[in-house]
């Protein structure tokens, strides 16, 4: 087995993974719905949304695979994130020098086919992939590949919204803590307690980003929930 190389921007990429706060999180129906669609579109028994951490891959969503994480050195997605602009397709892992003696190929799920779309942030960091896998060699049609790429965009849009919501919640919490702190050390009315200008600006930026996202999705006829 040929171990995957580490992306040139790995330090910054890991920081991006931390900022999106996806590792070790509970399953969420929104992402499970996406992997179900991937399975149906590509006619594969397995589909995953993975996030590549320091030394392991966290399966944010999974269909028909009974593991929550796997060592980074053996998962196919660790290879895929090295080329963020390309869909990685391995039609027969048993004939590929990188994978033919991989534990996921020779043991366990016996994966013979893989196709993965890197999940790339606006800054160009690959967090992980949405991928489909099969126990037999196969090929995807051009239409299936395009659909898988579209699902990858859907996942990243959802990740961005999730991140914005978290940041906005944290900013609101910071605002509340600041008000309580100022109130405890001031004789002014609660509504007159000063709030740092940078905190207010950050809250407004995050709220505007969230409102814009919701407006765009409503116009497109989609439901962000």
C-alpha cells in the first residue's frame, strides 16, 4: 500500500477543519439525506461524507457502513484531498498499486470501487469528501459524476451555513456576557451597558451572511432546514 501524501497546505487545512467544528459531532439528518441521495444516484451500496483530521477520518454521515471513523493513512479520501479540484475515481482498487493491499480492500468491507469529491472551503482547503463506494469494480456515468459534484457543493453550502450559525451563536453569547459584565460594574441601566464595537460589527456581519444565504435558498425553492 502506498500511503497518501500530506497536502502542501496541511497546517492551514487542519486549522480550517477545526474552525468548521465537524470532528466528533453527532449525526445530522441533513447530511444523512445527502448521502442517501448519493447512494440512489450512483447506485452504490455505500456513501459517506468524511472529514479528514490530524490522524483519522471522521464519517460525518454514512450509508451502510458500520464504523464512525478510520485511520487517516488507509482511507481513500486522504488521497482525494490532495487534488481539491478533481473528482478522484478508482474503478478497481484491486488493480491500483495505491490500494490493492489496503486493509479496506483485502479485509473488512472489501472496497473495490471509489469515487470521491473533495469538499473545499472558499479559501481552498479540502476538509474531506463526499464519496461513493462499492464492493465490485464499476464505472460512473458522466451524469452520475456531475450529480456527485453537485452534492459536494450542497454539502459545502451546508457546512458554511452551519459554521455561520455557530459563529453567530457564539457572538451573541459574547454580547450577553459583555452586557452582564458591564452591568455588574456599572450603575447604568441594562440597555445602556456599553458593548465593544468589534463584537457588534462581527455580529452584524454574521447575521448579514446568514440572512443572505437564507434569502438565496428561499429564492431557489430550497429549505435550509
